[in-house]
């Protein structure tokens, strides 16, 4: 359910709390199971959480399982990011880190097997593309921005995920080129 266009949105939330996170299951997912609550660099903390979670889950998941996790994660994440952004009254809050989690899981899944150094390089590249937003990442980020007079909706929820997925693609492209020429 979306707010009517003429309805005033609630005042934007400055920083979500643990209480806010547990008020709705979408918040738990979108806030990266608490990693997005970090007061410093929540996107980086969310990516670190994704790396740890990947390391824990990797021994039990096949490539088919990872494809399924990522596919379901995009659909569920789209819903969770949309709901949480609406509840926070911010179109793309920095504390929503599910986009970093999914995108970095995709990067790690596709660069494996890689040693710790290779994973660290992937982490650094992904964070660089996500934070600096060069070229295609900036384009992806701009595609789904909130339009004046519109309520936060499914378009913005998808946009939260989309630019990070493009950042993951750019990361994978750089790694593939590095492997090709090395």
C-alpha cells in the first residue's frame, strides 16, 4: 500500500535503531541483520558482514544453491528495501545494506576459488565502485531516483539494489580482465 501523492511523508529518520529494526521483518533484512545500524560506514560494515556470512555458508551451498539464494535474495530484498525506505521516509537510506550483501555475495560466488588476498581485492574493488560510483554505476544509481511529487515506491526499492548489482558487475569485469592479462 502506498501513500497518496498529496499525503505528507513522515519526517525522515536520522538513524534507525535496534527497536526500529525489529518492528518489521523487512527492516531486519534491509538493514543487513543489524550491520546497517553501524554509525560509521554502514555500507562497508554491511559488505564485511556479507563476506563473513558467505564464508560461513560456502561449505554447505553448491553453485545451484548460490544462484537460488541470490535470485530469492533479489526478490525478497526488493520488497524489504522498499518497505524499509518507506518506513524511514528516505528513498535510499545509507543504513539499508541488503544491496551490498547481495552484490558482494555475487562477487564472491563468481570469483571463487580465490584466496584471502583475492577476496580482499574483490572487497576493495566493490567498495570503490559502490562508493565512488564511476560511469555505469552512477548511471544505474540515477535511473531510479525519487521523482518530485512521488511517494517512495517499488521503483526506488529496485534502485537501491540495482546500482550495487552494477557495481558488482564492474568489480567482476575488472577481476576478469586482471585474470586474463595476468
